[in-house]
């Protein structure tokens, strides 16, 4: 009698274990599918959308620059001796703007970027100065050498270059990356405003400013495509860059 009871208890235990195992598998399968359908989609109200729109993860960009260490010798024909300076670290904050949803399962948006200097992660302050090539000076010299221009214009530009500009300039990291007023461009802007509308020169700011006007179109990961495949696999895929709204 005791053996029969133990035998029945063993069978019940085994069946119960199997039932729990099957329930666990079904729970994992359906909960995974449910999470995909409800949260892993770029639509308003989902966790993923909130993270995508307002990224909570801090982003940092490390910038290294080259400092010309032998400017006098370089101007006399020697090879340039460059020293790498950095990192100069900036915290990047991205903000998605003009977000639009389309019936075909895509989202368009523009993304502005703001940068804040992080001294604790950088090798020096933004006021650190470097010697670098004067881009405007070199561009004008190259233009005069490769184009047939009137002698009077050549003399005027040559005089301005001699008095106002130098082939090598010293700039702070902040000026070099984020912009400074160029003397020649400033003169041309005042006298020829229709030809020269900007007298600011920068290495990084111009790229950032241009990027914020570009509209991106991405896949929202909702539903199925024309081949009946889940669009979740293409979640966030860029469909068009510089999309015309």
C-alpha cells in the first residue's frame, strides 16, 4: 500500500514538473512575443520610443588635434613636425526634433547636437593653444596660383594676405573647433556681403550645424513587410538619409 502511494506521488510529481516546464516554455515564448509587440517598437507610449527620443545614456566624444611644432622651419621648406594633442572631451547631447510618423511604418526626424566641454576627462582646458595651417590663407594662395586673375585683383589679395593673414596661425582649441572670425573673410563680408555671407571658420562646428538640418527616415519595426517578415528585424534601419519631408 505504501509502495503504491509512493508510486502515485512520483507520477504526480513528474506530471506536475512537466506541466511547469511546458508552462515555463509557453510563458517565455508568449511573453517574448508580447514584449516585442508592445515595447520593442518605435511608437509613442513604448519604453523603446522614450529611450530613442530622449537617450538617457551619456555620450562622449574625444577629439585629438595636431600642433605644428616647427612653424619657422616648415615655412623655410622643412618637413612639418606635428605633435598630437588630446584628448579634448565633450559630452554630446542629442535632441530629436520634428518627429513625424507615416502610414508605411516609417518615422522621420531631425537631430540637433549640443556639446559641453568636460575638463575632468580632458588633457587641458579649451584655452590651450596650438599652431596650425591657416586654411583661408592657403586657399587664397592656391587660387591665385591656379587661376588666371586680373593683376590688380592679384595685387590687392597679395597685399591683404601680407598685412592681415599669416600662413601659420595660433588658435585655442575652442576657436579651432567651434569657430573664430577670419580677418580676410570679415573684410570681404563687409564689402561684398552678397558674395561672402559668413566670416567664421571652424573645424567641427560647421559639420555639426549642417547635420541638424538633415532629415532621417527610419523603420519603426511595427507589423510585417511585403514578404510577411516581421519588421521588428529592421527596427531603426535607415530607409532614407536627407529625406525630403
